[in-house]
C-alpha cells in the first residue's frame, strides 16, 4: 500500500538506532520501537538523523535501518531518511537508494568539513544539484551546533525557490529567522522546528511541525502540544511547552544521545547502548535524568 502524500505537518522523532551489547545493529529492537511509535499520533519517523548516530553507521547499516523502518511503518505514517554526506555526489547516490527503499523525503545536512569554503554559493550549488537529481523531495537540515554552519534567512529563501526543496528542519531555535523565511519563502516551502524546546513559538510564526528527539521518548506529550496549538488551545499548549523544556534538554544538549537512550529505556522503548566514541551515562547522570522526567510528570 502506498504511503500517504507527504505533508510535513506534525511530529516526527529522529529515531534512535538500536545496537546490541556487541555494538551491532539490533533490527529486532528497531521493529519493536517502530511498532510502539506507530500506535501514536506521530505523523511519521525520521531515520538516520543526528539522534540516530548516523555518522557512526556504514552505508549498509544505513540502508538496513531504512529498509526495516519502511517495512514495518504503517502506510499512514511518513518516512524521512537522512542522506546528507560531505560530497554532493555521495548525497545524490544515497538519496536515490533511500527513495528505492521507500523514503518519502531526504533530510540533507549541510556539508561542513570544508567549512571556510561553504559559502552561500557552494551550499546553493550543493542543494540545487541534489534537488535536481533526487526522485523525492529534499529537506534542508540546518544544525550549526554540530556543523558550525548556520544557513541565513536569505540563503534559505533562495533555496526555497527550487520546487523539489520541500522545506527545512532548523535546529537553531532562532524563531525570528524562521519567521522571516516563512514570510518570504515559496508558499509551499515548509519550516519545521528541530527541537521540542521551541515547538510552540515555532508554530506561532508558521512552522508546520517538529523533528524532536524528545518524541522518541514521550511521543504523546509532544503530539498533544502540536494538537493543542492546532485546535486553538493556546494556554494548554504553552503550559505543556514549559513542562517539556527540561526533559527536552536532558535528551539533547545536557546528556545527548546517551541520555536519549536511557530515557527510552525508562519509558519502555529499547534504547540500549550507544556506539563509540560516545560513552554511556554513569549512574549519577542516569539518576539526574530520571529526576528531570519525574519532576515533569513524564514517568
């Protein structure tokens, strides 16, 4: 059964990649996680995002992850795959492979190794070339905390002119810039918050949804915030936003992917070990994370 048309409207977790105790992919646990996420109001899943430890995966592992998700994700959920690499050629090749496996859109992070040369001209050439060659819509992934590159509003507005660049995931939290892009970009260009920490203000300026690490752990809480906004229940949305700020930080900026996986284990998902060079949380940090979620009423 074909998937529903791509909407980019709703909540999408950048799903964690499960490993077993030997550090190998654990696809059976991935299937179980997908089944739980699929039972919620999530709009879809993002495989191979930053929280999926995609930079530590081989190409075969990346393909196995997306193939497994595509096979077990219901047709009414959208599937987005991370395909960015440091070369335009490599990004195009991986994007085509992910499309063949069933991905509906490609999330393409900015190339950044040659950061001093990654000016607007180079990045525009990269994204336009990928979009020209891609059989599926392309989403720009702006993540300066990891890449050191922050795409400006003018660059994003320029990129939005390409009909196969469907939108952007912006993880900066700069809602002012997001609002400027939404006002001046192509009308069908979608802006998506890159964190649950600023979902409510992003929705207020016109974002359509969020790719949120926290949605791996408490998908219902994040989708409730999105739904409350859509239904005009702004006081409820605001209060829920405030309650999610500390738990969101715990699985992102404070404890990172190791914290995300511990939180998943606490909530009945399979988080499991991280892949080196990441290290697991020690007991003191595990207890801090547990306390943060308990204080927010999320355990």
